[in-house]
């Protein structure tokens, strides 16, 4: 019976074999969430991020900055609406303030702006065309189904846009269209994260 150990005892042995967390690890675990919290407050216009971060000691500030940058980068998104545009601008300004290599950040921002501009201009046209194509396709399928049920001469006017089939097909098409932009956006976000 002595050979059998509880799951708790085995877990404790594994934890002990990993060793104790270093002071640096403990600081990181404590202050990374602080940076995340400050970034969230900043995005809600509840604080001046640079001033707040400046109040931390030098030995923990890097962890606070790391946490804040993670939240700021994650909040950069496609400019689907005015709120997203404002959030992007605010996050990008703060990231640039926190990064040491401002030139590299600006180089990535140039790429991001190109992606955003393309999304808003050519992308908008693509989305409109795709919307009309999906609408026309679903409408034709529904008319065909109605004709089969009512007979050859049967025809009804349908508001296709309110139909679940249309909504589902449009969401799928929109996701396909946006996937190319999201891939490029993720690459830029990774580049930003890698800038010192």
C-alpha cells in the first residue's frame, strides 16, 4: 500500500521537481497582469498609460510594459467601423510610446495602414459585390424551391436578407474575404510584438 500515492502527492512531487520560481518569474506573474489592466483602462480612456507605467520601479516596469503591449496589440483589428478605427489609432499610439525602436514600429505601421486602406477601399467593393452575389444566389435557390412546391407558375417575392440561409452563407463568404486581411494583420501584429 505504501507504493500507491494519491494524485495530490504525485502532483506535489512533480511541482517540487520543477524547482521554485525565481524572483524574476514571481515579478513577471505579478506585474504582467498589472500592465494588462492598465492597457484596458487606457483603451477605455480611464488613464494616461505612459504616466501610469512610469510610476512603477525600473525592476518591474518591463513586465508592466510587456503586459500592456500584449493587450494593445491584441486590440488592433480590421477597421470594420468607427470604434475599431479609434481603438486601432489609440492602441498604435500607445505601442509606439512604449517601444524603444520607434523606426521599426513605424515601418510595421506603414504596412498596417496599407492593409487598412485596402480593406476600406477595395475590400469594401469586394464585400458589396460578394453580398449581391450571395443574395442573388440564395434568392434563385429559394425561388426554385418555391416553384417546385407551388408548381411551375408559382412565384413569390421574398426578402432574402432576412432568411437564415442567406445570413449563414453571407457570414461564410465574409469570413473567407476577411481571412486574407486577418492573416496579414496577424503577421504585422507579430512583427510589432517582436520590436524591442
